[in-house]
C-alpha cells in the first residue's frame, strides 16, 4: 500500500511507521520538523493543521490511503480550547475532504475511547454508546470522528474511525502509566498509586498498529465497511493487576507498589472497556499478543537499567 501518515512523530505514529515498513508498504509522512528521524520520505509543513498541504502531499506521493493520527490534548495538562477544537474537531474533516480531492481511495482516522460518555459500571462500551459532551478532550475527539465520517461519506471516500482504548508500549510520554511505573520499578524506587481498582482495556501499540494496517488494507480492498470501530482488546483488567504484572516481569519487590497512597481523580471513570465484535467481524481481533508477552517485549524496548530484584 501507499500510505500518507499525519501525526507520524507521535507515540502511535512512530510505531505505525515501523509496522508499515516491516509490511513492505510505501510510507510518506507529513511533519513540521526536519529532525523527525522517521526513516521514510516526508513533506515538511509550517502548520501541521494545514489540510490543503496534507492533501497536496497525498497527491504528490500517490497515496492510496491517508491515516490521520494527529491529535491535541492527549496530555491531560493540555487543555487549550482553541487548539483542541482545531486539531481534534475540525482538522480530521478538513483532511478527509483534502484526501478525497487528491484522489485518495480510503481514509483511517484514529479516535479515542475518551469519545464515549461514562457508561454503566462493568459494561463494555459499544460503538453505539452515547458520546462525550462535557469533557473537552473527549468531546472534541468525538466531534472530529463524526465529522470525518460524514465528510468522507459525502466525498465517496471510504472512511473508518478506530477508537483506541489504553494503548501501551515503547515511545509513550514518560508520565504515562506504563513507562512511569516500569522505570521506577527498574530503578528500585517506590511507585505511589491510587487503589488501582479502575478497570481498563489494555492493548499493545504493536497490536494496535497491526490492526490499523489491516483496516487500511480492508478498506482499500472493499472487504470492510466504512464506519466507527473500537480498537480494543475487550479484556477488562484493573490498573492494579496491570502494574503488578510489570513488577513480576521486572522481578521487582511488589512492596514498591504503594496502592492507595494517591487519591482517585474526582472525574475517574470506574470502567472503560471496549466491545470488539464489530472490529472482529471486519478484520479479526486487534489483540494478537497475550498481555504478559506484550509487556515483556515493551519493557525490553525501553532499555531499562534494572537495579532492584527480589531474591529467587
């Protein structure tokens, strides 16, 4: 496939470039900085939200499909309203229109589980669940997904939205759960945590990127219907169980995990787990690697210096 990727220098973007390259695809990325270190041809733009420039890059590179990974507000401290509206709500639709005008054959947009309003505790979220209307990040992401789908439909551009749940892996920002906990445990440092009773849906970024590629190929072949899909494992797991597995793999003293030291966030959602039947029917299950194997591989890619071990 010939693929144009936006948001390519982020966590998912770099992993997707690796996945596409390994599969033998031709990749072209749109980036703002020359020191991108992506290992693929790029188009430099002054403004990453310039949809027209992205469309021109798609036409010039002969892209068959555009994958949009660009987003704002993934960091909870980033809540600039204008930026989130521009990047999350408006840009996906503008990019879909530019892609259609450039002759692109299919469009994949990476959404987020944050697009869903909190559902009943213990229930998996289906693609028909109510969307978020109050929290800024989730609401702008939901608006972007809806608009991208409708603009794609209007432009006869097959468009799929993949709402990603809790992806983890090498390349995440240091403050995120996986690298933050793994790093401290490897150094023999204590990790202050909440009670860890939150139930989440964890998926390795490698499995997520493989699923993104399968969806792109299926759209191009006409084997998958345009629409919104959960990119999830469908497996409920508490945060406590997730970090406890990290400690086991790193042979770290479990007493380093100090559960209950931190309070729960006031807006903490008890359960965020995705229903996967729609994606399974379209391209097969996203999860291909069992969690322990995926965690061990991700830890290996972090190149952690392990300084604390329990005796065998």
